[in-house]
């Protein structure tokens, strides 16, 4: 599959290939898998692994990742069922290709109508809710109104920006850049009045993006909502991405199968010192002294930004502006907890196990679904969820005592009788600095001097479907550069965006009505009325 040329007296020589995929991230191994299937017999394709096994892949079999109740060969979910947004479409497409079944608990979670959810206020008091969290029936009327209107505004802005059939005028481009330069924190403060409403939205942004709202642009958050079809589909509803990020079910299985598929074309390298071009026709990957260099016609860059920063890139391949984008990318971090119990005692009390809290340390939690389809009953019960962000990067302390106190406060003393407790960190998506998201998207859609940037791993564990999509898009771009006539209709059609979620003018106008805008309108109207009365009084005296 690969060739060596130019060997020296010690037998060392450069390794040459037509395409090199640098990095064993999920987008990278998707790209390599598709290229191997299409061109494996006629081209030399190599994957360079810089960091051991791919993310989510164990050196042993995938079942080592699973608890005893999760080990199964299938579920009763049909992987051919339609998906209405991209967070499901690519999961289904690749699950079907590898014959991996996805449980209903991830793909189409259904709430138990007879069980209640719990919302916890900042003072520790809890309220039952029989509906979705996004209905906000646990809040006061004014808080419910402003949060409902704010989510309507988010959805309408998302539909207005990302309609597939829409032509973006210069005014629309200006609006796009304005959203990119505005933080979610300032957007929340400008639209929401009550502290509880603001804190709920801040927690939602942290859970979706893995960073604080003051580090997230409105445009980035709107795009995350677009990929999930609506901002109302995160805390509950069809929150496939949210549950997959927490459970890691699809990532483990897909990464395992993809890694096996490209194992025979994967080479290990200790490090890459620099990347440069030769006569604009070859890309050369320089290694440390004493190791083989790698030479290719086209390089698919599938490293994450942290790995990319350690490589010296030729300016033709990575400009100064693009380098600044890489340096400014912030890795998202969310902390996950798992508590094991003998029984699901919360169901006896009439609760589903779902928790939403503005107090913490638990921010959002649910009963871990049974992912086994063998018909055997659950042996143990679990609560899993996200914790409030750590106070600093070095704060790795265990929050078991605080979590137990919160669970006892919500469910009673039985919540203290735990069989086990575990915390772990989920590496979420890389978040671009405000004002950089538009440039990042444009950069990842271009080929610079033989380097394809589409599979750049800015997703980590935060968005498996987006990582699959990025790998598929990179495959199409590489295939088009190598042999345009080789692309199949199925490959191209799979990448087409079919989620044309158009809105209407009435909903957009209605979404702008909220308490803050209403209070501003009353204030301006009152000021104008007073000014008119003063002017009239002045002229009446003269």
C-alpha cells in the first residue's frame, strides 16, 4: 500500500502515498475509511496515528467500555427510520453501514407521562413538572413568558440565517457577522430580565458548548441549535446529541468499527515536527531526526487544534490569520457523574429521575436508560448527568459529597445509599473566539497548497454526528480533487442539507416581543410624551 524511496545507507527512506490522513480522530478515520473503500485498490492511502488509539477506542474489545447491563448485540430500533436533523442523519447513515443498532433511548427518547421531572431553584426549593423542561411550567408566569419568547427568538433567528434555499444579501451577511461578534452573555442580558431565566439559559449554553456564555458567540450557538433542529430539543425532547455526548454509545461503536476498517493502512509516528510543500505538488511531513518523513500529493488534516499548535506549518499552508484562529479556539469541558443504586427508588416516588437545577452542583441529570435489548431486567439503576463547571482548569476535586446532599434534598434519604459513584470529564467541542466563527467555517472548506482542512477535529466527544459529517465532507472534497468522476450519487446526496426549516414573517415579529423590549418601548414612549408636553408648554408661555 505504501512505498519507500530514496533510502540512505541505514535503510531509512521517506514514505510516499497519494493521500495521507494525519490523525486518528473520528473525522480522520471516516475520511480514510471512505477513501479506502473507493480508491484502496488504485491509490496509496495512509493514516498516521500520532497519539495511540483513536478517541473512544480501546486497545481491547469495545465491550470493555460497557457496563454489564449495556452489553448486547442489538436493539429494537430500526436504523432506517427517517431523521429530521443532521444530529441523527449521519449517525443513522454510518450505523446502517456497520450494522450497528441504536437504542430508542438515544434516538427517539420518550418521556413517561405518569412520572414527574424536578426543577431546583437557587434557594434549594424544588418544583415538580409533568411536562418538558422547555415548557417552563415550573416558573412564574412572567418568567415563563420571557423564556418562551427568548427561545422563540433563538429559533426564528436560526431559521432566518440557515435556510437552505435562501440567498444571503449584503445586509444578511452583515447580520451574520454581527451575530458572530456578539456573545451569548450579552445577548441573554439584553433579552431576559429575571435572574432565574438568565441562569437557566446560561446553564443551557454551558451544557451545549462546554464553556461559559461570555466565550460563545450568538452565531456559534445558533448553529448548534440548527444542527439539533431547535433550541427546544436539548434539555429534553429529541435531544439525541445531548444524550449521546453523555452516554457515548454511538461513538464507542462507530470508532471501533472504523478503526478496524483502516487498521491495515495505519502507521504510528512519534511526532511530526513540521509540514511544508515541495514545488506546490507535494506535501512533506517532517519527523524527528532518525525517523522516516512522509510525502503525499494531498494531506487531510485530522488533528485537533491542540495537536496542530505543536507543528510548524509553512505559511503557504497555514496563514497568520488562520494560525490566530487555531490559537483562539477554546476546548469545551463538561463534567459527568454516574451514581449507581440498588433500585430506582425515585420511580416509586413518582419521579422520572430527570433534574434541572440552577443551584448545582448537578445542572442536568436523568436516569440512565437501559441500552440492553436481550429482555433481561436491569440489575442496577443509575443516575447520570452533568455537573456545574469546575472553578478552574486545575480543579479536579470530586463532588460526591455535594452531589449526594443535592440528591438527598430532592429524593430523600434513600439517595445517600449508593453502590458506587464516579466522575469523569467530557472533552466537548472547540469553541471559536467571538468574531472568528465565520472565518473558521470558510477556512475548513478550502484546500491550502494540498492540505484539506475539512476533517480538522474541532468536535472531540461533543458532537459525534458533526464529526461524521466533517469526515464525509472531507472524503468528498479529496475524491473530487483526485478523481471527480469517481463520486457516486449516494455519497453526494448524503452530504446535501435537506433540513430546510423555513419560518414566517409573523413569527419573526412575534419573537421580538418580550418584557425587556416592552419595558424599553414604554420608557421611550413616556420620554417622548414628556418631551412633547414640555415643548408645547414652552411655546404656550412664549
